[in-house]
């Protein structure tokens, strides 16, 4: 905290930061054009043999040519271009070439075509970059459905990947690789967007449901990436492995832009990132062979890594392991520390804070389970609201709503009607919707989510969108979708449904009904429980907390059953502070190995007490 105070003695404006993401990258590219900017490998077990390297000079050339291509289509600085990108060098060309001259709209390529089209319509985009697809990234086959669902789409540009897929009809089609070298390698820098201009429209609030697009300014993105690199500790020439998709702010800003603008070497781990089935298996060999200095993971991946053997000799180049996107189990973090000698430095951010905005310090105390300290020029508050809406700051250690402030806070959503209740003070304190506490040293601890979004292995699922599908079933009276803890994915959606009197639909019938209509496979509930009555308050409001407790108990039972503990225990979910949950497991049988039960549940990021009766 003392170093943060010292850092802030120099005003942010006094650092002379570039006023656009393009100028930020351009400076790094011109500093050492021959240095390696990007290493991309397609096969984890053959990372060196399948590696393709891009030097900084070529990166800048492709950014210029991509920007000129976009300008040739009549796109202006305030227009949006949508992007379905894989984790490839071409994805980087498209993302930063777009932001150089207009507004980027990265979209989750795993969504269904109709959902992608709705996001494009909300952004006003008429141009779409699409990865050509491969064995793991199958977005190209969705183009026909996107074109049919988005009448305003005028141009589709296929960039990277396979080139054998069907060409969309009725619109302009451009094969990037065939035309890109016809465009100038220089860029007319007059009239380029920057400062408070919008750099990107990022979908948020769930990868399902009605589109909600967060606006990111160039100033906010540059500050976010600059601070992220400084706090993480990345230096010129050092390698950072990024396997987070470019439709996520961590993949785009904290992973890619922060590394490249610092002059680092961005290592892109296959087109599918962590979705590649061989990446986790070979990750430590990759770290050794490609001299990785910084590794960014998500908790579900860390849960898998601690189950695998690790040779510390593979970590000779490693300087830091960073984690974000969801709370990390303290047990898992401590297990990794014992295995590797590295403390996992957790961080926190949202699409609405542009990206990561707090982290455990590089040269300071790491508190496992905490998301660390706010970045320089940022601040946090933990508050509570009374029945009349009055806001009071919580005491040290008291849980409440987390509010954040700083230069990376977004200016609001593309649709202003979405801005209701996002600010505790207009334009200053952002209401994150997360429940947290701050300790006496200023470290922030996330203890729950006030928001209902379910995070399934990195997918943000809006339960309301799934509930709306269930309500369309003729036998359904009421439906609630909540998260159930899962040892692999963190949590998965499950549905609780009340049927009409005399209805004959079964649980599988309802799951099949959702599966046929969901915009994304990840949103399909893993289970459906038909209940006599959905719990409600005296005022008739549906009470989700009892259902969350039920789902937590079911999840614990399922995890223990899968670990070979078929009976002789009881799971009890309990309310924690400020809407969070915790659990107790009572071991009724002396035949159950308590240590085995603890290991089975260790990947869950919540407090679980295991007691013998």
C-alpha cells in the first residue's frame, strides 16, 4: 500500500500515456521492430515445432493494412466492426487494426448465430471479421445463420483458419489473406480516434440474454493495460502466455495489449486457448520450452493443474502466476504453492472496469483468497444500503456491496437505459454488484456475488434468459435457474420448475425444451428439479436463496459421490454474510476418509466445514 501511495504522488496525466490503443502499440512496435511480438503454437505437445512467430515490425504493418482495409469499406471512427476471433496472430491484427480507426465489437464465437446477430444489431455493426475455423474453433459455420439474422450486415471478412468453408451469399465477402497485401503498410494518422472516444463495445452481463454492451474509451483501455503490465511486472522481452479468448477483456487487454505495449512476447496457446484438450496436460513443458515468465490462469484450470505432477525444473523461467475471473479456492492455491513454490496472485476486474483493476502485489504480501489491492489511481468502498436506499460505509472487515472508482471505470452502456443503478455516485463510484470486505491492510476479499450471473468455466450465463425459455413451455408456471457448484467448471446452471396442475412434462422434457432453444450450450441446465412450489416472500417475490442452498447441497453430494463416497454423510448449506453461502458436511460413517473428502471438495471456492458426528 505504501508503494501505491508513492506511485500516486505523480499524477496519472504526468506520465504522458498515449491517447489511443493504436499509439500505445505503435510506440512498442517502433522501439524494436525486429523483436518477437507474438509466438503462436497450434499443438501443445509440439509447441516448438508448431510455433509461428510475428515480429513487432510485421505486427505494425498488419495493423496498418487492416485499418486501411476497414477504411476502404467506408467505416468511420464512430462505427462499430464486429469480431469473431480465435487466439491467433490474425485475431490480434483484426482487434488492434479495428481499434486504430473505429470501434471494435468482440463477440463470443461460441454463441448461437441468432445471439451473435443480436449483439451486432445492438452495436450497429455492418462489418464482421470471422476466423475461418478449425477443428476446435467452429465459428465459420455460423456465418450463414448470422447473415440471415442480421439484415444490416454488409461485409464478411474471413481472417485466418480454414478457407474451405462455404462463402456467404448476398453480401460482400473478403478473403483477408488474399487482399491484405494490396493495402498500404502505412497509415494516415489524421482523424484517428483517441482520448475519450469509444475504442470498443464489449458484451457483458452474461453470454446469454438481451445484449448489454459496455463502452470502453481509449484512455480507459490504455490506462488499464499500462497499469496491468506495471503491477504484474512484465518487462520488455519477457514472455506471457495468454490462453484467454479475445472476446474477454482479460484476453484482450490484460493478456494481449499489456504484454505487447510493454514490448513483451505474447505467447498464444492454440486457437482455442484453454479449450484445447491437450493444453493443460502439456502446460509445464510449454513453460519450459518457450521460456514463459508469466502465466495467467482461471480457477477451473488451476483446479486441474494441482491434480497433475509438476517438476520444478520446468519452472526455471517463470516469474509469476496470476489468477482471475472467479474466486480461487484457498486450498487449491496453497496446494499449488507447495508443489511449485509460487504464490498465486489473484486479481479482480469486470468488463465495466475495463479489465483487471486490483491484484495482489508483485513485491509485497500475497494474501491467498484475497483479490489484493486496488491499482494505483483506483479506490474501493464497501457499503450497505438501508430500506430507504441510503448508503453507509461498512466497517473494516464487514461485508457489503463493493464499489470501485478510478480512471478505468467505463462511461456506461451503449444503451443508456441499462445504466440504472450502476453508479453509487454518478460517474465516480461503480456499483460492482459483488459482495466483499476490506481488511485492515486494505486487501479486498470477495465473499459472494449480488448479481445472479452464473460463471460456468469462464462463460457468463444470465439465468433470466434460461428462465424465459422455460416460461415458454406450456406446462411451466414458474422457473428459477441458479448455479450449482461443480468440481471442474466452478458452477453449472440447474433449474427449479413448478408445473401447472395436471401437467405431464418431466424433467428431461424440460431440459430438451431448453436445449432446442438456448443460444449457447453452456446455458443449458445440467439438471432440472420439478418442485411443488417455488419459495416466495410474503410479498410474492421469488426467493432464490433457498434454491441456491438446495443446489449447493446437491452439488456437494454429487462431487462426493463421484469421488467414490456414496453415502454416510450429510451436506448442509448455510447463509453467509451479505447473501453469500457456506456449507457443512457431516461425516456419519467412520469408514469415510476425511482427507479424501476434503480433497474432493477442495476446488470449490467457498467455506466448507467437514465434521464427524
